């Protein structure tokens, strides 16, 4: 994990959180400002979370953003606290493959039963169909997509995708990480944010 040794203007909260993330203390302070720009709303609601994910990272799938919100809300109290936000963003922006596997699976496993069922696959993949082939029924196209994904991911052939199924498949073929829909930023959006967020939200910006 990353630890800042030169920047001395960070808060005690930033110092505490940084120890459990891939961010420096200065970067944590900037993310805390993004989480609560006014300093008056220590708990982030779903609307604010969607504004960030859509406005900064270009995400548009409402269902997946809601599932992401549930994963960021680690204590399941209905809001995202400052530490939850920064720890979630650590994986979202700089996570290792194993961290991203755990995060993505948690988003796709909407009912948190440790499995991505065919119904959950159908729900996620249905929103991915943009251009329906002429003469094709949407539900039939999505069922075919579910069958294809199951052949890739369902290692034990039980009709569902367990965490072990998913992790094994993604380690073998990393492009399967977001097979059920985008829940991580694309490379361009991620790099743009990482290259500019200290200037936009960090303590140095407040000194200009």
C-alpha cells in the first residue's frame, strides 16, 4: 500500500485511510474533498455517487451504478462514508487484478449469495444489447449471450457462476473481467482523472 512521506498538509483521517489503500495521504485528502466538497455532507447518497460515476467516468448503466453503490457501501447503511468511498476508489482506480475480481464479482452478484445466477446474467446482459439484429427477439438474443458466457465462466457446469468459477476464468482470460458490463473506468477516463484530481480537489488547489 502507498504511504506519503513528504507531503505534510494532510488530515489525520487521510493518514489513517491511506494505510489501507493505493493512495498517498495527499491523494486521500483530495478524494475526501470529492466525496464531500462542501464539508457539510459526510455521508454520500446514491445521487451524488451516480453524478460522480457518470460525470467523471462516463458511466451510463443505472442498474450497474446502483449495484456499484451497494458495493461501495460496505457497512450497508444506505450511504457511503468517507473511508468507504476512498477504499472503494482505491480498487476502482488502482486495484490489483485480484482486488478487481473481488469487486466486479460483488457488483454482479446483486443479491450477495456468492453466485451469479442465470437470472442475474440475463439482467446484466440485457442492458448491453444496443443494436438488435433484424428479426431477432431481445430475450432470445440475451439467452444466447447467457449460454455463451456460461460456457466461458461456469467451470463446474452447474448453471451458475461461483466466485471460484469467475476468478479462475478471469485469471486465465483477463478480458472476461467485465463480461457482465462496465463497472470499472476505461483507461482514458482513469488516466485523465488520476492526472488531474490533485489539482482539482487537493489541498494545493485551495492554496492557489
